[in-house]
């Protein structure tokens, strides 16, 4: 309705939330009374959130907001590269005689929807990657690419065609890995006709999904509002629950799906998930459905990475290999770095032989580790208006999501079948497939111990580091208030940005606390980094949020900084009063 659809008969508009932007509010409310009706009305329900409460107390202040001019950020490599990918993809499809709007993912990636088929080696996706790398392609589209990237971060970048080819290959491999997994399940069904029928439907849905949607979901093409890095939770389903019409209409994966940063929390092995009244327990990961034959092939087949963190400066990061001889922190080169190995899972799965239970009142849950955020690479600047400390922002920040298992020591993971429960280290039946025993425990390299599950994205990050400020609860309250103030200024939902705090050493080597804002969208959306320049203008609004007028609010409440995405442990340490004193001390 915000897009300006003109429905002349509308006389009343009811909204169930208050949009953060006054432009959105005007678009919604303006749907009513467009034909000169004698009576039109807009009615808005306010939620228990800071912005809604603030507007309810002082509606004139909200209604008098100014409409901000739209702005497109051209300094994000990821976003600009996606448009180059779209240019090359459209040209390749036209040259190949195809119609991008109706193309199906399976045929393009070389994966047939029938059970028992093998991959097509010379798929259209691989042909496009080779075509994008060809020198004649770069020459033919040099002018188009120059116009597309002018005044952007990728202007005069000669590697954009190679990047497009590489991303298409990665998308094809990710799709094929999921396809191989379903084929592996089907191969192990034996005489179970019902299970085979279910997997046949799953393959059909997977392969007949629209190609444009799949490429947008995997971050290859621009896709406003499309989630990326989506993974499935493989559970047993009964094909008899699906009518023919539902089968034909549901052109998407029938398994539950989440973005990977959420799935690592909700679908982690050991956690139970309630679906349609039944409780399914996650027992492992779906890996990449290629079984390593040697110890050297393990890292080539599976997405295994090393994570390091410095005990001195507090920085952290991920890399493919660990330098065993060098224990120094890669960031400061002075502190000692601690390391652990992690796997980026391709999905999650239950033991298909285990029966779900119906007691939804007793559900186990494996809590994730705190999110690790880094703005390493950004240039430091002092804080404004007499505040003591420094700030920085970068479009190449990292956000790391991790789950270390029920005991916090990582998982025992079988790299042959993906099992990650208490049976993985002993002889066991495979998590999927029809074999009576998995060969993983017989091969020492196929069993990973103390392995964490992780996922890292590159996005926009802003870091604010008050000088000599050891109170994490006050830093967390300040981070929530900063996010709320910035979201109001930009007219976006607070859910578009995440927050984090971590103990860090400042420029004088004194221990303090850094607080972070980061865009949740992989590649960044240009929200968080605007806090760098807007911080002086945001301070009055931050002060208003922290100076809560609710009589019973001691340290935090929903009207100020008790945000819904905070954990119970984070909520108990919030300290808005100390944060308020710091803000007022610099004004």
C-alpha cells in the first residue's frame, strides 16, 4: 500500500504498527479518502517499543518530522557487483536464447528434478562463468560496465567479470550440494515408497524454483528484501499431507528454512524445533554432501575455517588456514591469539529414523555464542562535543555468528554423514541414507572434535569506543539508544541493524568497552556507517531515549533500551543511567 496503489473506495486505514519514517506513514494514511469521501480516518496501534511509545506520548513531534531525500550508496562493493552480475547474466541469457523470467534453477545449474539422475557437467551456469571470464566478453561490455560503475567503488576495477564468474560458480555448487543431499536421501530409501515419493516432490520443488529468485537469495543478483545465505532443516515429511494443488503451487523448498545466522541458533544440533505440533531434534548438519576420501580433502570438500581472537586488543577474524608457528595476533602483532576451528554448515538435519515427540512444553535449546563484530580497517576519529573516546566505520566490517554446542566445547562431528550428536564419535548409522553403519569413525580424519558451527558475513559496521569505560551494561544501553536514534533519523526499522559490545584496548592500551552497530544485510545496506557522521546530531535524541520518564524504570524498560532482541543475560545488565551521565558529560 505504501507504493501508491490508488484504491478509491478506501475510507478508513488501520495500521498495526508505527512506521519509523514519516514518509511511510503518509503513504499509508494517504490511501484513505482519495475520492472526496465526507469522512475518512486513519487509526494506528502502537506497539510496546520506544518509537511507538514516544509517538503515542507526543504525536505532534512525530507528525512534524521532515521527509528525507532518498539516497543510494555506491560505495558498497557487494551491491555494485550484484548489478554487474545482473548485466552479464541478462546478456548471457539473451545470447543463449533463454527467458530469464521463466527459467528454472535446476536446468540452469545442471540438476534434473528426477530421482536418480546425475549432474550435467556442462551446465548453463558453468558455461556462463567461462563466458564471463573470456577476454572478448570483457572487451564487449567494457563500455557498459564503465557506465554502470561510474562514481562507484568498483570504477576502473578490472576484476569485476572474474568476480561475476566466481560467484556464479559458487551459487551453482551450493545449489548442487543441496540437490546431491536430496538425491542421497532418495538413494537410501530402499523399498520405502512413501519416503521416495516425498523426496521426489522435494527434488521437483527445488529444481523448478524460479532461477531469478534463487540467484537473488544466494546474493548473486540484486534482490531488495530477499534474504541471503538461506539453509534448510531436513525433517521427515509425509507426502500424503500434500494435495496436488499444494504441490504445484508451492514452488519453494518444502523443508523449514532460515537465514544461516538464525539457523545456527535455532537449528543447532541438540536443539529441538516445534513444527506443526511435533518436536523434532536436530542431530547434525547436511555438510556439502561430498564425502572426503583423505585427510587432505577435508578442507577442500567442507567449509572449514579457523577463527582467532586476541587476548590483548580484543580483535578477531576468520581465515582458511592457521599459522601454527605464529601465535601473535594478526591485528596488533603483539598479543597472543587464541584459535578454534569451525564449520559453515550447508544445512541442518534430524536423524530421519528418530520419531518426533508431541510434548512441546519440554523443548531443549542450545544457546549461541555472543556475536563477534569487527570494524578492523576503518580509520579512527575522535568523538564529538567533548566526549572522550574514538569512533570508526567501515564497509568491510565482519560479523561472526557461532554455536559452540550444549557444553560450550564444540561438537563431535562426523564428516562422512554429518552426525553431530552424542553418537558421532562411536560406530553409528549415518544421519541420512540407507547404510547400516557409517564409515566415518573408522577413518580418524573423518571425525572432528571440538568443532564449532560458524558463519561470517561482511557488512557495514560502526564502532564507538568511550575512553576508560569498563561498564558493559552502560555500553549496551548506549548501543541500543544509538541504534534507536539512528533508525528514527534514517526512517528504517531498528531490526535492520544489530548491536554488540566487547572489551577492547583503546589507543593508550587501557582496557575499555567498544560498542558496535552493524547492518544485518550481508554486504551492508548503508545504515550503520552513517552513525559516524551523524553522531553529533544524534546525541540529543540518544539523551531523550536514555532519560526515561517511566516512573518504575530503574535501569531499563521497553520504553527506553529494553530491546526485544536482547538475551536474558544482556537485559539484566542494562544500565541506562550511567550511559546517560556519559552523554550529558560531553554536552
